[in-house]
């Protein structure tokens, strides 16, 4: 089947493109390289360098396509509070463009990258799909709005869609890994310190109601996440009109200081840490219940080890540094 991956030059999208090619799919990638990297797009995928905003290229990239996987978004919580208009345009407006173009072409299958950020401060743990949604940032607001828009598109126009709400994604797979600029994610930041590319890691907030006072997050290996996308794609076959929503995490939380300790152990580097105030909008604990994805999609996370995620990310960084 020919599929379009929007955002296939980014971290998660590029791993999923590589897995789709391995599975024998024909893959087109549409990416404006705003945060992605041309060299992350696997050979064998047809590449269109443009934003979804660009109607002509969007339509060309959709030729012959049966399903779309949509990763294209701005995804930095802090930045979204400074320039919310950029987030609404990119994450909601451009997704609206994509849905319109798919409708025009009769493309009825979509897998969408949603996020745990739609839930906001948890009222109970672990967080399942029934948990109330109350985002604490413009980023989370735009993703929740996109989910709701997709739900309405499904019921009105027979689209079959799956929104996957990822918790914290980590690790590397198939020679592809995380390199955001600027980097805001904990594990790549720790590796930058370990590899001497950054002075110290700032831990934001030490007075959260957790055992060591730092935030707790649920980490999922990018390879397990890619598997969930392949299963979600299968789940869109022959079910027009349905919007499915699944949380994806490992159901186990690690505090920032636990991740620091694991990174020190894996890298054998001291990794200097400094402590700063809380960042606005950071919930104390985010841990997923992924039972529904396991039951309905048959998803089984095979790489839940935090150390393995850090090790894989480290290998990717080292390979990148050595060219
Ligand atoms: N990384 C995480 O931990 C995480 C967690 C939850 C949700 N997500 C979501 O997963 C998706 C992928 O995240 P990522 O970490 O791989 O980010 P990323 O920034 O590495 O990838 C996003 C890609 O989309 C492209 N893009 C952005 N807007 C576009 C547009 N309008 N048209 C075409 N291309 C566009 C970028 O150039 C980039 O290559 C995002 O939607 C993000 O919100 C990520």
C-alpha cells in the first residue's frame, strides 16, 4: 500500500518510515524540514519538501496514497506559550488542510500523533483514555483540538482514524534518533552533557509531591511506538466513520533524578546537574495506562527498559558525531 508520512523527516516519523518500508509499503514523505532532517528520511521513500500549508505539493504528495500518518507538528510546550498562533496554525490549521485534501482525494485512513499533553494535570493514575482532557499549554490545546476535529471528520465523512497519545518517547532505532534544535527532552539533554556538548542539566522543580521531589514521566521506546503505528494503520482498514484513541506508554514512571542516575550508569559520565524552579504547566506525574492499545491493537511493548532506551540513544549520538 502507498502511504504518506507527514513529518517523516522528524524523530518519530523517520523511524516509522523505516519500519513501513521494511514491511513492504511504498512511502511518500511530506516534510518542511522546520524541525526535521533531510538525511533522516530513509532511502526508498519519495521525499516532498514542503509544508502541508502548500496545497500544490500536498496534493502531489497524496497521489496514489491510501492512508496518511501525520506526525507534522510543533511540539515544544514552552515555545507554545510564547507563540501560540504558530502552534494553532501549524498543528490545527495545517491538519485541517490535510483533512480537506484527503477528503477531496477520497483517502479515508489516518493515523495521527496526539500526546499525553491533552490530559493536563492528572486526576488519577495511570491515565487511561477516559481520563478528562484539560491541557495546560497551547501545545496540548492544539493537539486536543486536532483530535476533536478528526473525530468530527470521521463521523461526518467516513474517515477511519486513530489518534495515538504518546507519553515520553525515547531511544533510537534503525539508525534514526532524536535531534531536536533546540533540544528540550530529558534523555538527549543528559547525553549532550555526558558527551561534553552542554555544561550541566537543569532540573526544573524539586518540590513536586513525588518521592524525590522531581517530576515523574513514563518513557516509551521509539521502536515500540513505531510498532503501535503499524498496528494502528491496520486498524483503520475497513472501519470508515470510526475514530479510535489509544494511550501509549509503559505504565511505569521514572523521576527526573532516576533518569539522571540511569544516564550516569549507562554513559559512565558524571553528568552535572543544577536545580531550577518549576516550569509552568509541567504536571507532577504522567504515567499511562496502555491496556486498551494492548487489548484492541494487540500491541506489546518489547523494549520497556529505560537503560536500553538511553543506550540506544547514546549509540545514535555517537554514530552521528562520528559522521
Ligand atoms: N517526541 C515525543 O516525546 C512526543 C510525545 C508526544 C507526542 N509527540 C508528537 O509526535 C509527533 C512527532 O514528534 P517528534 O518528536 O518526532 O517531532 P519532530 O519535530 O522531530 O518531527 C516533526 C516533523 O514534522 C515536520 N513538520 C512540522 N510541521 C510541518 C508541516 N506543517 N508540514 C510538513 N512538515 C511539518 C518537521 O519538520 C519535523 O520533521 C509530533 O506531532 C509531536 O507532537 C511527540
